[in-house]
């Protein structure tokens, strides 16, 4: 099975900071990679699909890059509402459709 | 409006069984694969199982193979997860999730989740 490794597992940052979260697949998954945001007590919300596509309604300060095995989620200028936990998920080929272990983004 | 509403969670003893349900509305249920995703308290998301539109294909994460069974009733617009031989590590909020159609799919709809607690 393909493993997904996110880093860092947690991150403290300030409003206005630029933040980058990394997701690495144990083998190539092309661009079959989504990013989700989850806030406490809520279901996840998709932010980026197919590695680089910004979902409708998601602020343009969010961006995704990468293909193959290495992917990044970047928030260009953190806003208060961005403090949450972020997960990558591979949707390549067959199940299991593994999630990364998550990156908790806290206010510094 | 797409709605997914899970039910059936609760407290169960180790070794026990539970059946979760997910009632779908607002879309043509029989046109979509459906998935279960879980989240242990304070932990990350874990994909659990999925089922093809007509129920002919089912897949599971290794940790639940042989213990959990995913099924669906398209006439009732419902998804199910039968969980047998439950373990403490199965304690989690269980979400049903609908993926979009197409190669580059993603979950665009989630239920509110139902909590399963396995404890004596």
C-alpha cells in the first residue's frame, strides 16, 4: 500500500505568515492528491484537488503544488480562520485511499 | 441539497457488534460510489471502506478486513457498515462521505459523523 507522510505534524504561526505543509507519497501518485481542512467538531472540507486545483469558494491565498511523490500546500498570508488541521489524501489507483497523518496549524 | 445523515453509533463492549447507517438525500444515490471514513478521538482521518454504485465491488482498509462489511440499499438511499468483533482501537467518529465522479475525485459531501465507543 502507498503511505502518505505529512510534515510537520504541527506548526505555530502568526496572522500574515506564509506557511507551507508537505505531503510525501511512498511511490508516485501522479497528481491524485487532495488537501482537506478540518476544524474541531466539523467534517473535513476540501481545499485543493488534483494537487493544484483550488476548489470553488476557497480563498486564493491557498495553493497546491507538486506531482509524483512530493506535494505542498501553501497559505500565502494566514488569516484567523485558517487555523485548523490539514490533511492530504491520495486517490490514485486502488484503495486504500490513505490520508496523511495531519498537520495542526496553531496560532503563535 | 446533498445530505448525509449517519446513525447507529453508541457504546459497545469489546467483541461486540454494531451497524451504522447513512441516509442519503438530495442526489441520485445509485450513481455514486460511497465511502466510510473514521477519526479516533484526537487523531487523524482514516479511510475505512468503499462500495461501488451497484454494490458489486467493496474495498476495506487492512485493519477492518474480515470484521467490517459495507453494504448499500439503493432503493432506500442508504449506506451501511456492519462492524463485528469490535476492538478498543475501533473507537472513532465514523463519517459517510460521497466522492465526486471522475478520475480526479474528492469528497464533496460528508455526514456529521456518528461516534462509536468500544469499551467495557
